[in-house]
C-alpha cells in the first residue's frame, strides 16, 4: 500500500512578492550595468543563492513534514512534535539572527518574545503555523494553515 501523504502550497505574501521583485531587479541592474569585470557576478550570485532556499511547498507524510526547496527537501520529523498551532502573528516582533529576510523567502533563524529562538521556513507570515518540539520551534506557512494543523494533529 502506498504511503499516504498530503501536499500544501506555499503561497507568497504581497510583501515577499514586492521585496523579491525589487531585489531581483536591483541585482540584475547592478550585475549587468553597474559593474564590469570580477565584481559583476556578485549580485547575480547573491540572487541565485537566495533562490536556492525558496520554499516551494509542504508535504505531510506519516514520518515527516517535508519542506520542498528548489533542489532539495528539508525534513522535520513528526516523532517528537508536541503541537502545531496556526498563529498568524507568530513572527510579529521577530529579530532575524541569521537567514533571509524576504529575498524569495523568509528563512533562517529568528527570535521573538513569544517563541524564543525558532527556525522560519515561511513565504507568508500571515499563514504561520508554529511547530513545537522539545527545545525547538519551527514556523512554516502552508496555503491552508487550518487544514495543515488538522492533518498533523490527526483531527
């Protein structure tokens, strides 16, 4: 029998669209017209590097929450998952400690008073789902946050 799994989209917020379009245009403009020689590749490499970490969607399998990236997947085990909660304001007041703040995704490590340190794998902060593990927190943003939580928590 095939393994049961459920897929969820990762829609982009308007903020992510605006930031990504502006930064892509800026990188292309700088890379093509502003520099010559060795420095012309830097903005293009930055753009490509950020694109690698884009979040393309989420898949829930019996064993894991799979975060689909451009060329690989990040797997978060279901074993040890304490709770999954739809929390549209989970990222409010966050400080990015390391990661990407809106160039194709909001990914990396963040901190805020509510969650403490957490790892974001987000494309739309208003769809945030907080995944709590003992000693760890993750925030994801599936297209249907309520359905995602129901699927994970078995309800």
